[in-house]
């Protein structure tokens, strides 16, 4: 049975349905699933991975290249999947290339926490009190002088180590002092800059939207992240174990935050996704940090809710077209299935327990199964890379419970030796909905 909007898709301009040459420039191979989907739509794909340890990711799924620069002229569209490429993207756009990716400004929004907070103030967005440090002892003395609950946030390259982010719970800051003392002993001067931000209680939520170089493209995406390793937010911070989300045509949180950056982003000719993570409560909206790129696994879960061809979607964004993204009604959820040593970096453990492990399907259906750090040999999916993130499994539904039910049903169809995943992705929604509705933030 054809989707209800199949006639609308057929009426789109021919420009958006022609096969394109699409070059992916990836930091760690994170956009394999996106590239693979576009290839299945009929586009010609070339996939480059910068990180040496991740080079095997994607083999057998999409054509790989060892030097993306040699394929610039071939590409109709270049997609950069991480921050740090802003200056390159800006240079390519100046040459007339269609590019989905950041700018030096948006890179700095994400990578320099202090700059991001100052830009929020400049755009008249309410922020939480924070202070930057490059000395553990200075930070410890500050907490002792100003006792309160704080969050430790590494800056720059160190922020990629998600387990280092620490959310304090002691109103006197004693737990933060103990963690800072431990970091000083284990990291010394190699930790780099970090930020102490005042902790506030409420619902953690992020809003994001795609930008076409001129304006935000609707609908807006609202995401609830699940960052801890174990259910009920226990264990180490992983960056992410899964998310629940929905699309909406308007959002008070978006209007109070990202919308205020529209003129600035247009001046930058930014083409990409901008996300802002916030804590919200009855007193207001408090932005925490920017993500000026694809979010992971956010992009895969978004993909589950997008009902138009992805290649055409990103071509329209990069070429500055004004349109509305066609999405499903209801909710989308997604959960990572990971293997040892995730979320830790341990090459010996990865080789012993996980390297080249086969993904086995009880039934041949692979709908809602998104390859992450995999390669394909003789049509079998094998785990590669070095992180232990194997696949993401998604589900969609008109209610959150329907989306969860479908996702966990799909997970039961997958056999991965030593795999683990969260069993509560989306459970927060019932409580969060009541709060957000009462605060008039939905």
C-alpha cells in the first residue's frame, strides 16, 4: 500500500529526484546509515573516513575513498558530518560547491563552550551562571567559596570523552570537589579547559532545526536524550544510548533560543542542523550547549520519521530551497545496541570480544535496523571500528508506547553476541509531557 503522501512526492520538481553524486566526508564513519540510504535511493555515493581506526566502517555497504579532496569535482553535493570542518565548508561554498556542513562560527558555537554562552547572551537568550577554568585547584577554590550544585563540562577536544561530564547533586558542591580532585590526579595538565555551570532542576530537552543558508526549515525536531549506560539513568555517561523525539511545526523552546540566531546564521550562509540542549522548568528555559552538526543517534531516529527521499532533502537544503520537510505524525524512538568495550576505549577488549562479530537476524526483515560501525562481507553485517557501537534500532508510532513497542520488537529479531542496550528509551515521556504541558512549553 502506497503512503498517503506518494502523490505529493511525485509532484516535486525534477531537480530533486534526479540521481546525484554525493560525497560524504566523515570524522568517524558516523553517517554510514545516511550514505547507505541515499545509495539505495539511486544516488552515487563516495564515503571518506578521516579516523584511521574507523577506516573499515562502511566496506561492502558504500564505495569508499582514501582522499576526499580528489573527488570534489565529481561531487554534486558534499556532506560533512562533524564539527571542525567549518573553514573547509566555507571555502568550498565560495567556489560554488553545494555543501551541507558548518562554518567557523558554528564550529566555535559547539567547541568553545564559553563562546557559545556569550553568543546566547548576545542574542538575548537567558543563560545559567558559569565560569571557565584551566586549573583544577582554582575550580575547587571557587566551589568552596561559592557552594552550590554544579556540572563539570570539559571543553575543546576533551569534551568528546562523555564520561568526564559530571552532574553534581550536592547543594554544597562537595561531590564536584571530590571529582575535580580525582581528575587532577588522573589527568593532570592534559585535561585542558573546562567549565563549571550552575545546575538547575527540570526536564532536559533539546530542540533542533535544519538551516538552508537563509532560514530555518520546518518542522522543528524535539528530542529527549538518554545519556547514561543503564536504565533509570544509572551508570557512566555514554554521550547517548538512545533518544525519543517528535516533529512539530512550532515550539516555545525553539522560539526562545534557536530562532533568535536566524539572522546570524543567514549571514554565515550556514547549511546544516543546529541543536540546542536545555533544562526547562516552571521558571524558564535554560540553554546548556549547542550541537552544530548531525546529532548521533539523533539523525538516524529523525530519518525514521522523514518520509521524503533523503538525497533530495539534503540537496534542497544545500541549494538554499525553501520547503517543508515531510515527516510522520507521532513519535520516533531509537536505541543503540552496543558491545564491549563501549563506552570505554580499550582496543584489547574490543578485539577479544567484539571485532568482526556477526549481526544475526532471526527473520530477514531489516526495517528500522541502522548500521553504525559495521562492514559487510558476503552480505553479512560484521562489527568493526573500535568503539563497540554496532547498530541503532528505531520504532515509530502515533503514541510513544506504540513507537517503543515496535522498536523493542525489532530488537528481539537481532542476535549480537555480548550486546547490551537500554530497555527504557521513551519511558520519561509520560512524566515529562505533564510537566512541559503545565509549563506551557509544548
